[in-house]
């Protein structure tokens, strides 16, 4: 897989992340939970924009596809289980980011990917904490 292929794969996954969080939002039981879901959704959207920019920086065409993740998450029976699956998806993204960060890329792309990774790790920690509190 080329770096552009990997960026596009992540872009498709992040679009699915936006949809997933948008579908989870109505399930928020508290203002704090709503704020977390909104923050994670906004980070996913921010990631989409940055990935699209990164693909264009490499002179390529961005994918128009969206991953099929929201349906899988929403099929889980409890909110805690949904959050656990969401975090598995977030860790999948982090692993892909690690692989990309090992590539020779323009500095602006590498810097964006490093920030994206940090945001994903922070969101994973916050969602793990929430999931544990729901048990």
C-alpha cells in the first residue's frame, strides 16, 4: 500500500467515525457525555479535513468512500459495548498512523498525523473511562 492509499483508508475510516459519533450523540445521558461525544465527533471531522489536505499535498485524489463502522457499533447491545468497539476502531487508526509516521512524508503531513494520533489517544482514554463508569 502506498502512503496515499493509507491516507485514503484512514479518511474513509474517519468519515465512518463522524457518522458513528453522530449516531451515538442522542444516547448521551448527561451533559458531560454529550460534550465528550461532540468532542470526539469534531476530532473525527477535523481528521477528515486534515487527511484530505494530506492527500492533496501528495498530489493525489482523495477517496469519496466511507467505511462501514457505524452500523457495527450501533449493533452492540449496550452503550458501554458500543464505546469499547468505538475504541477498537480508534486503536486501529492509531496503528495505521504509526505506520504512516514511519514513512518519508512532507513535514506538514507528518506533523498533522502526529497531532491526529495524540487526539485519538486522548479520545480513547476518555471513552475508556466513560465505558468503565457505565458498568
